[in-house]
């Protein structure tokens, strides 16, 4: 399979399947001299991990990441960083009864037609298990961006089904609940909502928001390497994503130009409808993105499909699944934002590293 590589100067190549022996990634182009440890990578991965609450899949992976190369005495050397995590809690027998059936809403049918062979155990390569390594690589990128530029990346759950989660925003509370919800008073309602959904055997979608503060102006490039274009592609590469907005996004359709144009004064921009990107290049304002996740398609409610012989069958997906994949997607969105920004910084440095800071600079 091709296209397992993300990024240009900073690139990551992930490998492995949901029920294979291990998953991993190779990070190439990462600068030398950065202090990293397996513990800090694992801490980031555990934010994404299943089994942290009753509202996610109960698969429990230890996420004991091993750094195989690219470091010496705790610092990066500039050579490829290889990371591996062994799968310890895969339960392939859960898929035995549907091995010859195509799960609706999954990649089973399309993988079958593209490759002529597929791993039916949890979706194989199409499983969200792959995203664990994005989070691992993203943790290193986020650390580099913070240490060098003071960039702060924050993600949160903006909406869970019909429940809007961020009308009241407290960034400090995001990691204090299993939903990454920025409104602690909203958490009991989310608990009740998910409990009822789980009893029904159904699933629901979610909206994840993220922002990166202190991004310098000038990152990105016109036309085919736009920062917002690459951000959209990065987010769309995440499993179950069906929509991406930068700044006002689809809301800009109903706006007038006087509202959307983000007027500029000597004291700064008067708005950020553009989401921190103008002409494909960062403006120095916070870079903001919103990502829509579809409902989980693995359900214990019977549904219609066909088997590999084309015969109609009813399917019930048993096993351990998320009733809302968006709950665990917050760290993944943060990771892809960090990886995209760091790649664009390195691209900018390669072409325009000698360009002095320009004046005026407003925020």
C-alpha cells in the first residue's frame, strides 16, 4: 500500500494494523538536539487511548512505546526516529463471524475492491488504531513548536451529537473529564447522553475544535502549498472525518464582507474569521480548525449488507467499539495540527530563512 507518508520536510511514515503484532512510525527530518523520552510520548498517547472511561471502547492497550533509533543520550540526532508499540489487547475472535461480510460505513468494501484482499480484524490498516502513532509523532512536534516559538495547541470537544459543549469555555478543565469538554458543568449531561446512547446500541458524531496560538506570520505558501489547504488534507486523513472548517468555515457563507474581512488596526486584527490564514500563509493570529466526525458504523443493531459472494445478509458488529469516535479524536486533531505547522515552519525556513522579520506586525 502506498501513501503511508505524511509531510515534506518533516515526514512521518506509519505502519501496522489494528490486530497485528505492533504499530509504529518513522519520523524523518526532525531537527537534532531536542530532548525526548518514551515517557512523554506515552503520556500523549494515553490521552487518545481506549478504556479510559465507560464511554469509549474497552480495549486496553498499554501504549508502551519504544524508541528504536534517532536519539542519543536522550536527545534527537537528526536521523530517522523509529517508534514502535506492541499490541497487547487485540481480540480478533470478535470478528470471526463477519469475516466474509462487508460492514456498512467501513472501508471493508472499498479495500476489497482496491486490493483484492483485506484484513477483517478490526479493519486492519483502516482502523483508528493507526492514529496512535500520529499522536506519538505529534507530541514531539508540539514540544518543538512550544519550546522554539511558544506555540500552544489546544483541542476540545465542541459538540457531541446534539449537545453543544463549548458555549462556556474553560481551557483548564479540558483534560479533567473523559470528553475533553471545556465546560465542566456540561459533563453530567454528556454522561447521561452517552449512557442512553450505549443502551440503545447506537452511535453519534462529534465536532472537534483546535487552535494554535503564537504561530508566527509567514508560514505556508501560495497556491499548492497553502497552510489551510494542508491543514484540511491533514484533518481529512483522520479516520471518520467528513468535514473540515478553517476559521469561520461554512459559516462564512451567511456572512457579509464587512463581517468576514478581519479589519486591521495598529493594535491588531479586529476579528479572526480567516482562522489565522490569509492567502494560504499564516497571519500571526491563532490558527483555528473545526473537524466533523461521523457516527461510529460498528453497531450491535442489525443492518443490511452483502457478503463477499454478493449475497444479502444481516450484520451485527460485536466486540469493543466507541459509541462516538470523536471523543478520543481531540489528541489526534491536535497532533495533525502540530505536525502540519512544524512541517510548514521547516519549509518556510528552507526557502525564506534569510528574510528578516517584517514590520508592522499585528496580532
